[in-house]
């Protein structure tokens, strides 16, 4: 973990500790799901896996720069009147995958969209518009308007998340989890460990890549692959990890150090105490 990731981690931990940052009550609360809980709290992955699922160095707008030393980070450096997008390196056609997007809310502008796209989706436009989500090759959530877009010239946008009352001014936190279930053909989002519900259906039979759409003058947007859930019931090892983490969450931070202080072997303490996400 480099210094920037440490900075993101500490910032998010402190922000969550000192603020409620609660999500308003949803209109249709997703049913409790042990697999979803597990997916939102996966153990830390190796850097080689994270790097493999990072931003593409070539599949992007010319105005997007991907850090050669840390390809989980991309930048939009030029304040041009354009729409610029980037895809992830890996496309998914089966399995359930999750990744986290770190996008500071003060860098979003009018068209900050996160979602998925096929290899055919365009990544550059010489004007401001909804490019990811604006065609039949992409599906996205606009973090400023809180609306969903897919083939927007044909299909009207939909509000998301759907809150029971109000919520129009809801601002998603800096870290947002994307969950892509290719076996069920569903795309969902989550924040602070809370499932916001299914955003899109009918995605089976495609190869979909993580994608973002930006028009803001300066962006520093990170992606962190957090893992894959295999079909079938979770392992006993994984279930025990979740149960231990839940019981120790009262301490808020430092689960690994707590376990080591109890003479738990370091590899096991690291497996239980660390998480794949920025937070």
C-alpha cells in the first residue's frame, strides 16, 4: 500500500468516525443477503491482483492520464470542454465481481458517471455529455443528479437510489462500491457497506468493463478491485472471518493489532483484520 492509499484510508476512517454520513431510508430495502455482506467486506488482495484489474493504459480518452507506477489512479488534467472516459483492464462475462471507486465529491462536476461498458462504448466526446450510459453499450449512475442512464437517447433516465422520502440532495461518499453479478445479469452499488439495490438488469451474455465518465477540470479517480464471489455457498473460513470482524467492529479500527495482541498468528490476524476496500 503506497502513501496515497494510506492517505485515502486514514481520511475515510476519520470521516466515517466523526460523521454519521447515513444513507436515507430506501423505498425498497434490499433483502438481507449473506453473500452481499461477504462481498462488501472481502479480505485484502495482493497488489498483483489489484493491478491486473486497474485502469487500462490505452483504452481511454486522450485527456485521461493513468499513473504508470500506480494504474489504479487516473487523472483528467486539462480543463477542456470535453467528455473523457476510461475503461478498466479486465472485462467480466461471468461470476460476481466488486470494485471500489474513490472519487472525491469536490472533483465531480456535472457529469460524474460510474458504471460498466462494453469494448464498443465510445470514450471521448468534444462536448459535455453523458457518454457512459448514453448509448446501448454502457450503463451508469450519475453521482451529481442521482439518476441511472442506459441508451439515454432512447430510454429515459431513472432516479437512483430510490429513497422512501426526499433524498434529492443526497451526495454519495467519496468511496462507492460497484457490484457486477454477470450470472444474474445485475449491476448494483453500495456505500459504507450498505447495499443501495439493483440498478440495472439484463446484462447476461456481455463482456463488461468498469468505466467512468468525467467532465470536471481536474480529477484524481481511483479504482480498487475488491474481489470475486464464486457460485455456491461461502466457505466456513469466510463465514468465520465475517463473524469475527462483526464482533470486533465496536473498536472501529485496528482489528489486526487487536488479534495480534491476543497471540493470534500474524497471517491469520492479517486475513481477518484487513479489507480489500479503501475504507
